[in-house]
């Protein structure tokens, strides 16, 4: 027999709520001076709230001592962060997300960056922000972890690099041979 309408609606409402749970809310990369180098939000937040949130997150994470836990309760979500030299990576998640999985996700992200940039630095991130976003988008989609394999994460970016090299080679050939394109 079919569920009564009120029960059916309640089930669908709970299903939608559970779909929104267990997810990443935002991903930040911040330097020791508190400057945001990368930010990616997986839920809409207007610019004023983002600025306030980033200031609070930076204050909460950067002020902590090295021996303190890298998981911080903040308002209605958890902050998971790791420090790499002068950069902090901070991920905001809902309260049902697995902290250790996100902690390892941060490590995996940095390893992918290291593999692509050969020992990534803050300058690599600043001058190649679109590439860093491509890498992050291959790992996280709509607040969910979708890929962790380093080779599969880098495949689209390496393909783009190869296409760029080919188009540059064609352009150089045309310029060197002064071929008239008109």
C-alpha cells in the first residue's frame, strides 16, 4: 500500500535534508599574514558573509598553537585545517563529515599540487590560480569528494597543457615562417 501523503512528503523532506548533510561547505587557502589565496564555496553565501566568515576562520585557525588539534568547532560546522610552510588550508564541513577523511583530503590536495608544480609554493598558487581551481574541482564537486587518485585528478590539466603547447608550436611556426593568414 502507498504511504499516506503526509508521510510521503515527510520522507522526501528528510531525503533532501540528508542529501545536504555530510558535505564540504568551503575550502580556503590562507597565508600566515591572513591573506586568502584561494577560496571555493559549495553553498551560496553573499560576499559580505564570505568576508566575515573568512576573517573569523582565519582568526580561529591561525591563532592556534601547533600542538593543538587541527579540528575546530565553529558555529554550525567544523573547521579542519593543516599548515604547510607559510600556507594554511582550511576546510569547513558540516558536523556529520568525517574529520580524518577531510584531513587526509587536504594532504592529498597538496600532494597533487606538489606533483604538478614540482614542490608547490605560494607564488605558484597566486600565478596559476585557474590551474589550482581545476585541480580542486577534479577532487571536490558540489561539496562532495569525487576523486582522490592523483593521476586522474591531473589528467584534464595535463591535457590542457598539451593542447596549449601544440597551439603555441603552431603559432611559432606561423610567425617564424611569416605565413600570411589574411
